[in-house]
C-alpha cells in the first residue's frame, strides 16, 4: 500500500504518547488500542495524525480540510459522552465525503439496540435468548413467558458496562432492583434476557461484500469467583487487568468444538453480520449452551483492536498479523468510499 495520510479519531484522554516506556501496565491499558493503531500505522510508513475529540465536531472538519487525509481511522466509541452518538460521527464523515474505517451508520444503529438486533436475527431463524425491555420510569413487570433466571443489562451501552454477578437475577424482586440500578446508574433502558448457562464465544468478521470469518474464540474465566460464581463477562472481567491476571482470565481458540459446530457458528456469524448491515469489521458474541446450541447475544461493530484483544489475536491465529490487519481495515474503508456503498 502506498503511503497514506491517516487521521485517527479517539477520545481526548486516549491520545497516546510516542512511546510506552516509563508507563505502568494500568496506564498503558487506558490507551493501548490507540497506541497500537497509531504506532503500527506509522511503522508501516503512513503519515498518521491522532485527534482527540469529544464535544466539538469543528476540529474534525478543520483536520479534514487542512490535513486532507486519505482515510479517517475512527476509534471513537462515544461523542458528547454518549455511546449512541457514534453513528453520527460516521454519518458526518459520509457528509464530508471522506473515506473512514469501520462500520457504516445504519449498521451501527441496528447493532446498538440489543432488542432490535435480537429481533432481526431471530427473524432469520437464528437462536436468541428470550428477552424483555424495561423502559425508563416504567413499572417493572416480568412477562409470564420470560422464565427466571435472567441477566439484566443496559439496552444500549457496551463494554459490559453495569454488568456484575448481581446482574443475574432469580426472583422478581431482584429483577426490579437490577432494572432500577441500570436506570439510575447507567441512565438507559434495561433489557432482561434469559440467562444461558454455557460458554462465552466470539467470532470476528472482516469485510464489506466478501467476508472473512475469523476462528471461533472463547473467553475463559479461570477461577473467577469460585464455584458459586456465574461465568459471565462482567465489567471487572473485561477491564480490570489485575483481576484478569489474578484469577487467570484469558481468551483463545475455542477448544473441544467439533469441526461441524465450529463451522456452524462461523456461518451464523456471517449471517448475523449481513442481517444487521455491518461492514468494515465486527465481533459477534454468542453463548454456547450446555446442550450445544449457540445463542446470539450481541454484535459489536468497531470492537477493540489492540494487539492483545480477541479480535486481533484471532486474526493472528488465522494468519493475518497485526500490521496486515490494520492495512486491511484501512483498505476496506477506502474501497467502500470508492464504491459508494454507503455514501449518499
């Protein structure tokens, strides 16, 4: 690939230093994705300019007009401190007629609402847990069809925000308490879905029209919480590196799956990706039940792509090393703009 001018959008607190020397593991963890992307693209010979944005869109326009990037690499997961605005950044870049990496606005919208994505996927005859949505300031009443135990989450937030062992409820009283917690602490509607006892599986998908499906990956919980704990991807499991090391939480290839089941899960991931109108790259999350049924949980467009995260490690396992992965993501963004796949 020829040398490109690449503008990288990120949260202002995540603008990385030129070197990670002298920083603690906890400090590096805060901006590891941004550092890995910027440093790797620079090492590949590109002219890379990081830009921290959160409250004003004008700096983005100024950099596009002044720097004239060939592509914008977007690592923004929120804007105005709200995750639901990520689709508006993609829409703005389309209005500016500039190539950008990651998912298109329509795919971001369809994947954001866990209820909408589950409804669409269920329509394609793919297993999803039974669920109910509890809007803000409404009385919590469990539908009779929704059997306990349930897991209660934010309807629209990601990154396991607000998820803990207390998220799994086995009485109507605990359900009401946890829904109130989501409403008050997270500030969103809540979704309660059938808790699927089993394994936590992830499948990365890369592409616009022709798709590359990565190997089935598994989050392995080690000795988390002892024998009484439910094996779920809590906020602590996802983001507390000290806790991960202490209890042995790792991710890696899903073992002991038959070739037929592994291929089936990969096919489901591809169907879900197309059903939700995703492009660029995304991670599709499943729970594999104890009787071997893969249930769709959620889709994550533009997932974390630090070298150590599951998307990049799965790509490496599939023969796509980290520099090649980033080059591929950049190429997909440019080719989509040239094809006019989502512009206009």
